């Protein structure tokens, strides 16, 4: 949110507390940050009032609270993004105590809602990110062969995106092969790819901090008949969910549609991931926005939203896992895939 609202481009929130303090009724904001990061703010942010603290010599929670009081926020309600990965419990407790007698409320959904509908400029950044993701996918497919390790394969696609000007990503590349494929969030290891392996990959192309996620499951040589059957079912699940995406449809209805083919095949319990989530600006450790395309989410979809959609079937006991999907933009003309691989035939290298 500091980047989205204030243009401040730095990953360090998870390492050093920082905050953008502002009133909702006007006035200039204040960016509170660690002194060693002041240059980053001068380089990237339009915010003029920069207040710093020295690590271990000053209490950042107290510094933020002091700035809030200086802005007339010492009473009433103060909104804080309590579900931020940059706000551990201890810091959150110290901050609420330091802000007293003001009452702190959770602004996670309020801030998340501001970012749901992408502007034309944001869409341009997302398309640039998608181009980097496409380079990564092409490199992944070209390098896929028996004898290469998962780590080397991931390094090829990551290097290609960086060489093409891609920014760093918020989540490590997820890549697994053979019996590791049911690990939906598995990162690459030194396992050597073997003939007949399935290999799934999920990563993001990044431009101006906007993320376009690419997802594909491919095969190294001819896979087993069972692997092909599981791939077919995952593809049917993805297709069913995508077909349900329309403006005005509740997000939960999309996931429900995606589960029907798996339910008919007796594999619903093996769809262990949500069907989708919003995506856009992101920093480590996560690229998910607050929009969840899953059961229990009543929010209705609208043009301007951008989200990852993916279907998964994880058969742990059989050592078979398939994940398919990509990043999609919902427009007034329909659903547009920004980055893939999406609904495609199984690629066999």
C-alpha cells in the first residue's frame, strides 16, 4: 500500500517497520521509515514529509504514534492494516498501545478495495509484466528435458526474465517434478528430471511491482495414462471455472463451478487450492491481494479486476499433481488472459 498510495518503492517493510500516516479529510501525508531507507523514499516517493527513526535506538511504534498525534489523530478511530505481513503481532500491539486513547480498527479490506479495479496505467504495467512471464514460460518449455535439475530449470526461466528487464518477484518460483508435483507450493530442489515426469511451475513476471502470474504443468517425455487423465480433469475444472466468470457473478460461484467436474470424478477433495485471487502490486513475501475467488466470498466480480485463476488436482498417494491457470483481466468485453499457460493441451518435451 505504501507504493500504491505514496509511490514508495522498497521491499523493506518486512525487515524494518514503516508507515504512511494520513488523514482521510485531507492534508499532506507523512512517511515514517528507518533512517537507512530515506534515500529510497527520496528516489521513488512523491511524499515530501519524511520522518525517520534509528533502529534499536528508537521505538518505531512510538515514532509512528507521535506523528499520528501531530496530525491530530490522537483521539477517535485510527485505521491500521492489521493483516499486513509487515505488521507482526508484537509491533501491532505496541502500536495500538502507543496510539491510545485513539481506538485502532482494521483497515485491511478498506485498503484492499482501493486496489481492486485497475486503471489504464496499471493495465499497461500488468501487460508488461505478462510479457516477462511469457518469456519465462517459453524458456521453461525450451529447457525442459531429462537430466536437468529443478533448480537449474528454475534458474533458466528466472534469468531470462531478469535479462529482459523484469523486476524481482514477491514469491519464489514454485517448481516441482515427478513425485514432488502434489506439493502445490513446492520450490525447486536438486532433483534431476526423469523421462515420464510431470513438472509444474508457477512464477510471476514483474514490471513496476505489478505481477502477472504464469502457471503450467508439462511432461518430460510421455507421461503415464493416469497422469494424462488427471491433467484432463484439471483442465476441465479450469475451463468450468473460467466459463463462470462474468461481471456481477459472486466470486464463490466461480469456484463452485470449477469443482463440478472434479466432483463428478470423485476428486473434489484433491482440489486443495482456492480457484483464484486478486493480483497487482506486490512485495515479498506474498503477491495475493484481498480479493479471494473461493467459497465464502460473496463479493461480485466487476470489469477492471485482475486475478489469478487456477485449477489443481493433488494426488499425494499417487505422486501426481497438476496445476493449470494464469492471470486474467475482466473487461466489459469479457475475460482476457494476460499470462498463461491457461487452458492448453499437455506440453510434452
